[in-house]
C-alpha cells in the first residue's frame, strides 16, 4: 500500500480509440468487474453492436449513453503493484474544451491519441496546446491504430516529426511518443512483437516509471492559510493559547525553525511547530495538509499567505492571466465584474482589458476581439479589490491558478492562469 | 542546486493514502471555513467511519465544528446502530437522526409494500427535509467515484438546488483544488471528500488507522435466503416468499445499508488483511454484489441522485 499516485488525462475522440485504450488499461489491470462488463455487454447487444463497446464503461450519464458521446470528465481508478492511477477521461471535441481544461488542471501527465492513418488533426494540436497551457508536466503522444498502417515505422516517424515541429511552439517539458494498437494491445501493457523497430517502453511501463516527484514546486515556499484552529477548551490550559494555522502546503518545503513571512502584513517570525494529529513533523511539503504553530503572535486569518522573507509571491491587485471562459450564458468583456477565488482568498475583480483572444487550433492571436464566449481562451488584465499573493502559473499551478465566479448566478464561469503580476 | 534536484528520489512524494488523506482534510477544512452550517452524514458504514476519522484529524486538537446526521430507515442492522451511538459518543459530536419512520407516521411518504419493498428510496425525502429544517448548507457524503458510473462524473463539491436536485448537465467546472462554495439561500452543496478513494483505499486506511468497525463487516454465521443472486438476512422488515428458503451461511457484509436491500457475501474473513485480500481478488463491484437497489435499471443511481439521494 505504499505506492504513489499518478494522475493523468486522456484526450482524443472515440474515433481515436480513447475508450478502447482506457478499457484496455482497466481490463488488463483487472479494474473492470464482471458485473460492469455484463452490463456493458447487455447494452451493446441491445443496440445491435457486434463488439462489446468499452466506451459504455466510461460514459456514465444517461445523456451520454443516449447520444453515444462523452460530455463530462469521468474519473477512473486503477492500480498496479508500482503505482495507483487516477484517469481524468476528457472529451475531445472543441465544444467541451472547458471539460478538458478541467481534467488537465490536476494531471501529472496527459495522453493525446492520434490515429496513425489520419496523422495529426486540428484537434490533436488543440489538445497539445491545452495540455501545455495547463502546464501538465508530461505529455505522451500515443500514435494509435498502428495495426491499420501495417505497423509502419516510417508512418510513426512521420507523425513524430510533424508533432515535434509543432511542439517547439509550445512549452513542452517532457514529450514521449509511443506507437500502439489499443485494440490489439500492442505497446499498451506489454511491448509489442509487431514493432521490433520500437525500443521505447509500453504505455503502462511509462506511466509506472515516469518521474513525478520533482514536478511539484519544492523551492518557493507557499502556505495559503486555510483555517485557524482555536480549540477553546477551558479544561485544558495547554490549549488555552493555541492558535494553529491549518492549510495545505502549495509550494516549497517548510521546516521547523524556518524564518517565515506573513502576507499581507510583511511581518516575520519562525515556524515553532508543524503539527498533524499523528505527531509533530520536521518538515512539510506539497500537498501535505498540516497545522503550523508560529513563534510570535501575528494577526493571521484565512486567505493570508505564509512564505519566506527572501522568496515571496507578488503581492498585487493587478494580474495578467490566460483565461478559459466556461459560461454558456454570459461573455467575458472588458469591465465585466466577477469574483475571483485564488488559493484560499476570494475577492471582487474587474476585467480591465481583453488583450487578445487565442485561436486554440492555430494559436493565432486576435487583438481586436471584443469578448470571450464559452470555451474561448484569451489573455486578460484583472484588477482586484484586494491584494492577491500571486505566482506565475508556470512556476506553481496551485498559487498561479484561479477560478472566476459570476456573483449573480454563483456559477464558475472561468479558469485563469497567471502570466504576470505587478 | 535546487532542493528538487538534490533531494533523494521519492523523498518528497506522498504515498497514495497520505495523498488521499491530505486531499480529504483540505476539503473538510474548506467546508468548515466557507459554509455556515455543514453536517456530516454518518451511517456507521465504513466510508462514513473513515470520514469521521478524517474530520477528527482536520480540526485536531479542536473539536469537529459540525454535527453528524444519520438518515435512519428504521430497518438498519442492530449491530450498526449500536456502533453508531458508541462511535458518535466517543467523537463527542452531536448526532441528529432524520427518521424515515417519522416521515411515514406523519403521512409525508408512503411505505412501499410487496416482496421488493424497501425504504431505501424514502431516505431522500427524510434527508432533504432534515437539510431544510436544520438549514444545512453543506452535507458531507462518503460516496466515491469508483462506486458507480454516475458518481464517476460527480464533482467533489456538488451543487444541489432548492429542491435538493442534482443536475448532471449543469455541474460547475472544478479545477485544481479551488472549490466554488457559493450558493443562495435554500440551496446546498453535497461534499464528497472520498471522491478519489477506491474501496481498497478505504480498507487500507481503516487498517492503517486501526479504525473500529461494526461487527457485521467481519465473518459470522447468519440465517439468510437468496434473492436474485443476493444473500439477504432474515429480518422482520422483509417479505420473504414461500419459495425463498432460509439457510445458515458464513458471511460478512461488504457494504452496510438497509437490511431489506443490502446483501451479505460468503466469507470466512475475520481479520482486516483477510478482507483486503478478498477485495483485491474480487471480480464484482461492491454495489453490484450487495445492493439490490442498483439493479433496477442502468441509470438507477443517476435517477436517484437527481432526486436528491446521497
């Protein structure tokens, strides 16, 4: 039970074999149960389909089964002796961009599926762009249906080169290409005997071994204060003055005795203790949930940030960010007023400017754009009523990401990634 | 140069149970910080036992800042009711009981009759009325995404309208660990801290934390009869057909719910590690094996959830 967790997203349409791939990973890791398979077989037969349609395993909602498409992100779980996996199964079509963005936001790795016959499609480029926009640290381009191109090395190399050329325009830190046939199981769990020219790992081997421990930011210490624990137990005098600052470490390593700075006050003190109910810790790192006791009494509340005196986030009311707009009913326009939730802090914001709208297929920047509508992405300037403790999203996904909320409907209408704060 | 590069491999990587625990504690603190009247749904089943332990940890050394609530069908296993009262007293939290029997007595819902009668679905009305009466704005549930396919698509913070309904097509996008907790008066959020846990994770955590469980989770002898492949316990609340013969079997329960619709599994497992070995080897989901209520249709859970079920 001492394995770690890898979260990955899969992007692609049913046509690319995404459901077949997920079905195979679940099936081969014995994570599909007999009663689930029975239900899927019954439904497939009822619809007159020849093969058992594994896509039915992942399409959980009535509307999805009726329409035969994936609409919403589905989370799937499987484990091997080496690792536990959480799959965010995301729909590939452009009208579900927000769902892919959602799935990618928590992923360590993304798999983009390409049909070897068709090569790179517009949507493959979009998936790759969204993956890098969300700063998913590891990217796998799975060239699927190799059986339909006679396991041709030439075809694989062609697609690989085309994608590599495109990837230079993106901020990809780790890119792996795997030729496979999800249907036949080539290079999914075991290395394929049909492609002796390929000397890389199978997909599952790669998922089990990719190094993710250093993907989290372990340098810039950030502790957004989430909750203040004050026991108020008169019977226990030791707890009388107890003030514990509870939260989840969002970056860096905090050690007992470290000098730290409180924001927004700018006051400094030291970490007296790092506590959990299971005992005191010498150090805490992301994503641990801990409680900190400080040496000096400072007025600290939820939404504040603890960091290091010589390594602070920008404290600013003005931020520039890439925003993915997620509302069906409302558009983002200059002067829109919204709520922002960033770490544990919520404030009002006004959209000062829409700098450009980005075409997610061509990466073209439209600087004349007047608004963003559902699934559109653009760069915006925001002015907040309160200072935010902001890092660039590419430095830290947890202190660089935020959501936008419509104050009237309470709906989550946008997701933002901080590019710049000043 | 950096700590990341000099750190030994794996030093700053949490194990899967530590990761899941840290996430669940973060979720619970987020609720306590942002809602006025949260409640934790506690049935005495294994998932809610894990939740109660997580709540103790999240606010330690302070007290759990919300009550727990049990939606009692009146058809629960006596062993579980005894456990519930004992565990709640030990945790020092207030227990609210939302009684299905009282709803029936007051004529608010009608008791189903017949061979397949179960009060399971009546829980929804009792739950929603209790949420309204106590003006709860957030309710922690122990549901996991690995349990059932409609649940696989549900958010951690799942919005319910003023009628308690879930609309799967209008779910709020949920990114990173930034949860939208805003609601209007009369609406509430169901919060699922165990969303990313699997059944095996729950057992692993119970073993690691040495959590106490109701005795029926462990192997024992019981009078049962078989219906649709499910072993149901002989009990006063169920109408047994003449063709359904009683026999004694060595069983344990994999899930704990209403006596009328929760099945036992044949098992000789008396220790946690034996149970975990069984679950690791099983080829049937826990709901498929033990819950008659999920078998009515492919979208049974989705339909019940839309109405406001757990």
